[in-house]
C-alpha cells in the first residue's frame, strides 16, 4: 500500500508532515469505538496527532472524514466480505461472511462490534441513510448470488432468495450488536452454527410439502 503524506501548518516553527494513512487508521478506530455521534472533532484531531485546521485541510469536514474511515474499514478489517463473495458456493459465501463478522466484532486488540452498524445508529441522517444503503447493497449482492445458486441447482427452487438475503444480513447485524454487548467469539460461533442449520435443502422442501 502506498503511503501518502500531507503537510500540517503550524503557528510556530517549520511545517511538519504527517502520514495521512496512519492518521486515517486512527480516526477509523475512534469512530469504530465511539460511533459518529460520540466522536468530536477535537478528539479526532488529538487522536490523529494533527490540529483542527490540518484536519479540515485534509478531509474538509467530519462527515467526509467518516466516509474516508468507512472506505478504510471496507478495505481493511471488513475486507473478508470481498473474499467471501469469491468462494465457489453460496453456502460457503454465507459461512465466510458470518464467520468474518464474528471475528471483526470480537477482536481482542480493537473495538468490538462493527463500524457499519455504528453508522446505522447515527443521528446524522446522511450518515445513517448511507449506512442503510450499504446494507441494502450487501443484501442485493447476496440475493443475486442466491439466484445464481438456484440456476446452478445448488439452492432449491422454493427458496425466496430476497428473504434468505435478509435473514443472513439480520443474523450478521445481530452478531455485531452481541459483540458490543460482550459476547465471546465462541458464543457467537455457536450462533453461526445454528444459523447455518437453517440453510435450505431439497429435503426441507419435501418436508414442507408433506406438512401442507
């Protein structure tokens, strides 16, 4: 990864450079820990090791900085999602997504929970709406993957792909909230195991028809 540097203006003495990537990493962690609403510009500047004027010069405003932090999060801690979607079967995709959500939500060396989930609870309407749109985008990607799985014969034709995508997303969101609440990685892995027990099979379709 290339490192980008920018120059911070100082009142006294010569200007000094700061590592913008390192500063953005620090901002991401602070937003992740405290949420958008709970993080002040003063805290951000102090954590990033820069002055407020330099923060404005580099990122314009708090919202723009948060959006940059979300991109950093997607490319870093949440990059498991991209890898998950490259797996050969829909079931493997879902398992990897849920396992990744458990891991990122229970990290012992950083904040618990998920930065995306934090964003959905922001009071700022633009931030909240952008986070909700991101969640819906993820659901649509899953739905498309499930429809492809139906075409390939991996998923039974009776499956409602949109409902299954919402189910997976809801389980993932629940995992992130339980992570903030202090649930252990082992406890949440059991949640994933239970969720995967609900994976649709041809046998389930036969059972449903018999019950009717």
